[in-house]
C-alpha cells in the first residue's frame, strides 16, 4: 500500500521538453510510472519518446485523463504552471522547481486552500511509492517496498535515512518530499494524516529542519490524532539565527524555528527524535524491526 | 536579504512614506558635510544589522556639523555585537511626541501577510507582545484581496492610536503594505513610527527584508546584495553562485544538498568539533562545482580540516571522486580532507580515491566516522 502516487497515477509533466524535465520524466517512466502526457506551450503534436506533448494542461487532461502533474518549469514561470494545473482540475500537483518567490506562493496557497486539490512542494524531490511508481527526482535505487512512511523537507537527507533503514532490512510504503521552501502546498500534518489512514504504513519517519513551526504543529497533531508511531529527526542545530541554510525555508527568525525548540516540542508530545540519521534508523528498527 | 536602515529609508522615501531627510557617510568628513546640508540638530546612526545600537553608543545627537564629525569619528569602526560599523546615516533630528510600532510581515505559520500596529513603540516588540498582548493589534491580510483602508482603520482603533495621528498612521500603513508588495519583502518594520510635535507621522527606523527568490524581478534590489554581505568568503561564494554560510569553527564542510549539509554540521558538533561553514555544492557535484566549492572553503584561513559528505543519488559518487581529484590537482590543497561517499556508485568512488588521491585525503565509511575523523584532524592541526 502507499499514498498519493501509485499504479493509478496518470502523470502529465509540465516542462517535459526541458533538459531536466525530459531526463526525469524518462526515469520515472522506466521505474513504472504511467506517464500519459507532457505540456510545453507551442509544442503540441510533438512527443518525447512516445509521450505526447500538448500546449496546455487542460488539453492534456481532456486527451489523456491525467490526474497528477509534475512541474519542471523555471521559477519565473512556475507559479503560472501551478495555477494552470489547479485550474485544469488536476488532483495532485507536484512542483519540483526551486526558487519560486514567497509572494507568489502566498497567493497560490490561499487559492489552493479554497478547494480540495493537493499540492506537494515546491522545491521538493517528489514522491516515490517503492515498487509502484515514482514522480520526481529521487534516486530510486535507495528505496525498497515496505511499511515505513517517510516525510521530509530535504531531499538528500531523505535518501540517506531511507538507505540506512534499508540497510537494516526495512522498506518504505511511500516517501514524500514536501519541500524546503517557507510556503509549501502540503505540511507535515497533511501527509501524516494520509499515512495514518494508510493500512500499509506501520510507522512514519518525519524529517524536519530549522525554520517555521510545521514540526511543532505536527507534534501536537501526532499526540492527538495518530495511532501510527512516528520517529523524528531535525537538522540544523548548528545553524545561526537569521541565516538561510540552503533551503529558502531553513532560517531561524528571532528565537523561533530553532532545531532545539522543535526537538523539545516533539519530545514533549511523546515523539522520539534521533540526533543523526543512523540513530533514526536504529530507532525505526527497534520499533518495528 | 536584510537591508540596512539607510537602504530601507531610501526605499520608504521612494514609496512615499515620510522619513527624516538624511544622507549616508563613510567618513567623519562626509558626516560633517551631511550635517551642514541637512541643517540644525542631526542624529548620527551606526549602520549595522543588529538590535541595541542605541545602548551600544551607536546612535548620537549632534547639534553642529563639528559635533557630527566627532560623533561619526567615534562611531565609525566601532564594534557592535561583532558587527563593525563601516557607514553611518546622518539625519535631521525629530521632535517626538509619541512612539508607535508598525509592521507588515510574511507570517510563515498562516502563510499570509500580517500587519501589526501598536501605540507602544520604540521598544522590543516581542516583549510588548508577551507582556501587553492587547497593546499589539494584529490583522492577517488575504493576499488575493490585499490590504484595504478599513483594515487599516480597524488596526488604528484597536491599537489605540491618538486621534491627531490617525490620518498619518493610516497613510503609513497603506504605504507600508504597498511597499511590502512592490518590493516583494518578507518584512517591513517601522519601530518607532513617530507622532511629531507638529502632528506628522514619520518612520524613524526602517527594517526591510527582501525575498531572495524574488530578486530576479528586482534588479535594483539585487544590486544591494553585495553591500549587505560583509564576510569575504560569503561574498566570494555569492559571486560564484555557491550556497555558503560562514560559521566560526575550524572544520570546513561541504556536501550535496541543504539537508545533508545541515546534518553534517550537527554531526561534527556531536563529535566535539566546531563547523567552519555551511556549503551546499548542489546536486550535480561535477569537477567544476567541486573546484569552486573548495576554493571558497580554502580561502577561509580558520579551516584546519575538511569534511566532504556526499550522498550519491542522481549524482554518481565516482564522478564526485573524479571532480575532487581534478579540484585538488588544480588547487594543490594540503590540509586533511575526510571524504565520505554513500549511495550511487559509492564503491567505485572510494576505489578511485584510494588509488589516486593524495595522502591528505582520508576515506571514511559513515557520516559519524567522517565527522569524528575530521574533528580529530582539525585538533591535531591547531
């Protein structure tokens, strides 16, 4: 079992003819994802190794029944691409693009929350449900089918932790990169709820980092709403205040958003938090191994 | 990107917000000339991005141009909480009847703009929020609708702004929100926003932060970036497009991905060391990217050892190893370098290094082992 991305996924790729878009689309397809269409304005009628290209997402949906979109469009056009996907009625939009301005995302988020569609990212590595499908840029070799769900604000850390868990013989149900920006379409809580509802997930690993209060809120949600156990990890204990640590969202503002504050808040809610990826893997093993 | 007060005030003036007339000065002579041009009593203000300037002696009144010269001489070069003052802002002194507080911030939690107003200005606003929560009026703005005059009125009545100042405060709030949108700011803070003896409302301080991701739409603001970065390594990294943050330790760190680099810093600290920096070489860590990253790292004289932590995904570890060899060949670095490769093609990458890397390159199998080794080597070297 899995969440969000699976055998029923019908993927349309916005920005399919770009270098990165094409490279990752073909990798996703090779893994088994059902890629039904691509969109690049002005290139309707072309194809990318057999995947038909359309001018607009609406055209792609009408012709192929696409229900999921992956966005590979550069930052200055990505906001428009997200709105286009939402307006075409796509259920799940996954925005890989890094560098979308925060003001654009405030508008996107406000619009999004008035409906029932789902946005993952931006600035995220995508989603993989091992053995079923992958949408995004994750290195698929790192993952094996299993019963641990992973949610993360960081790509490489997700791979690291997944591999360490894998080395202990434990696989994943789904792995969701929610993105490293200050505003992302889906929070930890949104994805925790999906894993809680998934009979194929026995434990969730939540990989957080400095900035914002999403981890703190997730702690309260876990203690009040979840039966599925959660193991946490937080990166950025050494980060100084006021400095952006790579991700646009990884910044301590004043005294809020520190790694210690997040760790304390999660532990106060009964969530175990590892001090490094290896320890997190050991905690998972101890719980369900 | 956080701007200096003087830059914020110049942007305020452009947005039609009332600010005292003023000029920047890099020397006491310029400060004196500025005081002469402005006329009357002036305030000489240290331009550093840290709170508590006044208490540290970084803000002084000067009644004459000669006094402005003397105060600027005293303030320039001063160290305020680790920040050296390189520039002062000289502005006309104001007759303050009352100090208010106004801000427009990007509220991450609500994912909307938040406008705040208080009649208790001039002090630490986090303290006001804690001790007198009723004195701070707060209103979220729907970004699809924008900030309306009735929103401003609501804030003014709830903050208890004095009647004669209400019109001026309303105007300041409307223009602050406009500036927030136009500049794609994440913060516009005016503390204090003053009500003067002659019933004007004037921004006496300016704290402005701009969203780095939006700079491509604001070339004029992007130009300010160089002036706000004073660390030589950070400036070098910025010029070369490397994501780098300077810290004060001696173990240099490089990795591929923001999360794994943050985690590397933490693991170095757990091993008893102090990280010298954050450096994300990005996904495609090829020879060129590794060379650029190493150049930035090695330019910091405090760095005694390096930890290179790579998790190969789409990036292959054998290519990273080749990149590292090419970079070392070009740069000839002799300090100890601990490398940890994991993920795609890691065995091949390790084999390449074992065979061809110079003696100062050490390979460790895990993040923890690499951090421990890098910390030991840094201690030995110092």
